[in-house]
C-alpha cells in the first residue's frame, strides 16, 4: 500500500510540474501577463534608455498607453510589459535572443542601429513577432517596420524658427543643426528643417555638427555654446540624449537674457527647457509619434492582423507634428505653420527627404555633414 501511495503521489507531482511549466512558457516568458491572457511586449533600447526624454521615451509611452498605464503608474510593468537597455551595441543580439527565448508576444527595438541584429535573430525565429522603428530594409514576414516622415515634421519647426526670427527682427539670422549619429534617418531631420527655414529666409546661413553618439550631451552643449556665441539664433537637435546639451545651454543663455532658442525633437521637450516657472528655452519641438507605431503593432498582435510590413507615419497620419506649448509660438506663427502643414499634406509642398535630393534645390547649402546611408 505504501508503494502504491508513493507512486500515485509521484504521478500527481509530475502532472502538476508539467502544468506549471506549460503555464510559465505561455505569452511572456513566464510573466503573469501571459497567464492572464494579456499579450506581452519587451522594448529594447540603446544605452540612453527610456529616460532619454526623446525617442525611446515616446516608444515607452505608447506601450504604457496600450496597457492603460501612465509614466507615474506602471502597474503592469514586469508582467505584461518591460524594457531592457543595452549599454553597448555588442549587447543588442544577446538582448534580442533573451527576449525571444522568454517568448514575448512582441519584441520592439528602437532605432536603425538595431537593424543588423534584429534581422539576424528574426530570420532565425520565424514564429516570433518583431517590430523595429526607423528601419525599412529588414524585409521579413515576422518583422513590422515603422518609419516616419521626419522631414515633414522638421520642415514645420524650421518654418517656426524662421518665423520667430522674423518676428524678432533678426537681420540675417543663422541657424544650427546638431545630429547624433549620421545616417539616412537623421538626414531627414536636418534637410527638412533647412528646407523649412529657406522657405522664409532663402539666403539663411546654416551650420551643422554631428556628435557621433546618442549619449554625450556635453559635446552638444559645447557646440551649442560656440554657435550661440557666434550669433546663431536657433539650434535644432536630433541627437537622442545628446540633444539635452543643446537645451541646457539654451536655458543658461535665455536665463541671462540672450535671445536664442533650442528646438526639441521626438517628444515635446518644453518642460526640459524651463528656466523659470513659465518660460522655456525650447521654442517648439518636432513631435515624432513613435508611440503611434508601438500601439499599432500591439493592436495588430492582439487582433491577429500582425504581419511583416513597412508603414510610414507622416503628417497625414499625424505621425509627425510640432508642439505649441511655448507661448512664444504666437497665433500668427502657428496659423502660418498650420497652413504650411495643409499644403504639405495636399502635395502642394514637397519636402525632399534625402541630402542628394535637397542639395539640388535652389540655395540649399552644400558641404553639410549629413549622410544618406
């Protein structure tokens, strides 16, 4: 009898263990999101993380929005969703493989620097769903690629900077652009911005500089100081966390009474530019709604429509835009920008997305550091 009882106990224990193993492997690699029937997602970022107040932060906001959470109340983090930050690029593949092994329903990577790593892992795991932002070269049936018309949104903030300079009666205003790592995506920011400026000041002087890194704000700050000191009126940075250096320098100088501006990117960086309770050094920001693509992909996974495709989020789809939080963006300025926006959507204004195309436009500056590859 003792032997029979022991055998029965062992069978029950084995069945229980097998059930637990099956349950843990469902959905999100053993997290409770899979157990509750909720889809699971992991966001993979570069070293700047979700606190870059820019690109990665926007992706994280989209995930929070999908699950009904907020930045201050992330109730389902660690169960339905989470993120992993790679301190260096050699961690990209290990981080993607780990998320794949943990069986998240969706894995999202932000930025073109992930392209090769995502392509390698995704091609080896055809049943896993992946999404990458700012890449349109990874054509796989399990990879959703989200790209944005950054040149259209950047055209609008270029117009804003130029209109503000004209309203301030600045004679022969100069404008600057600071990029992170040179490449086709950041080029769209730069050439769109310049085209917007030139639509108001056809002979405007433009200077540009690339930090070569997404996380070195001190370099952007030093360059911004040099430019502001030399008479540059507004600087637009598309440089991830490095762009915080431009805003920091603009805050210092506006607090001293200098009439200069920074222009934010990706997220509305108005609050980052506050130097008094109600005054910000960030005139406007080019809004890149990365959250839109995150929500789109999560909904596609949820309703079973996810497939390998490339989607462009442009002005018409409200994928890009500009912020109006700063009172310095007066109604006459925003009215003009909105008219320009409508003309871009209608096709009346065509904004060149590459340096090769833009440099053929009358008066467009030559010899910039922008790259189309």
